[in-house]
C-alpha cells in the first residue's frame, strides 16, 4: 500500500487519538511494561475492518520497538545491565518469541484469555501480599543457578509474547523480582532490553510479510518514543517504590480487560 494511502483511510481525529495512545503506551511501557494494553486496542479500533491482522500487529510493533529502544537506552545510561543476566534473558526471550509466534496459530484462542487472567490475578495478589518485595535489590542466586533461572524467564515470557503479548513487560519484571530477587527498578532495565528483542523479532516477521503500515507506524513511533523517554526518566528519578505502584495499577487494568474478554467468550 502506498504510504500516503494509509493516512487517507483515517480521519484527523482518529490519527490524533492514535498518537495520544502511542504516547501513553510508551510512558507505561517504560515504567513497568504493558503499553500494549493501550496501543494495540487503539489500533484495532481505528484501522479499517478489512485491514489484515498482520498490518495491525506489525504497525503496533513499529511504535512499540521505538519506544522500548529509547527507554532501554535511557535506563542503560543510568543503570547498566548485568551481563550474566541480560545475555541469557535476551537470547532466550528471542528464541521463545519465535516459538510462540509459530505456535500461535495452533493454540485455541478461547483458552488464552482465561489462562492469562488467572496468571495476572496471581501476580497481583502475590505482589500485594509482599509490600516490601522489589523495593530493595537483593539478588539471591549465583552462577549456573542464576543463569538457568534467567534463561527460563526469558524463554517462558518470550513464548507468551510471541503467542499473545499483552503485559509482556510486566511478566518479565515480576518474575525477575520474585525469582531472582531483583528490585523493581533493576528488573525494569533488563525487562526493557528483553522486550525490545522480542519486538524487533516480531517486526522483522511482519515486515517481511509486507503488511506493516510504515508511515502510520513511524508517526506513532515518535509519540511512543517521547512517552518512553519521559517514563524512563521518571522511573529512574522516583525509584522502585514508584515502579511497584505503577505495576499494580497496570496489572489491575490487564486483569479487568482479560476478565471482560473472558465474559465475552462465555456469553
């Protein structure tokens, strides 16, 4: 599709709302992950009904990858990642996302929302019951045990991202906090790098399929990038307690959305 032809299918108000959604999604993603809860539904609503699924998902990944990239850079400049954590996390997340994408078409979609809903509710309850969890960075594993646990987190969440996606950053963070003993802020640094990897991998697939709306995706990428930059700076300034609070809010919103999807499937 010619680049300008993309925008002629959208009203000016729709375009402004999409840019606003991309900005907010970038901010949320930078702080705690879960920006897809805002940006992807906005695209599903705004794009024409006959737009291919690949166009929606691919355009979403253009914006998400840009915002995650600038957030990752902002974090890394202030809080360098740990090599023994980031390497297995990123590599296994990339492999996991490829497996998830390959399996996506074979999984019953009706099962996904209820399963993820249970996981999100469990994560939220687990975090609420431990008010001090993640406020202090206190890694509890070393050597091979640390690498294996980190690789398992990357692979598991990567598969989820490839197959479904919403809340990927939040799952990365809570598993690193709960399993590895990382602080919310330190977990966010590594989660951003892993999420950036899965976004780029998915974008390459959609790009090769030729279904991405590049002009719209580029405009949303700029808005997402600005939101990501501001969100990352605020998280670094306010610390793990702030990130934990935003995490709980995003988890609650994700649970509500999944609950609504589950009810819709049952009715």
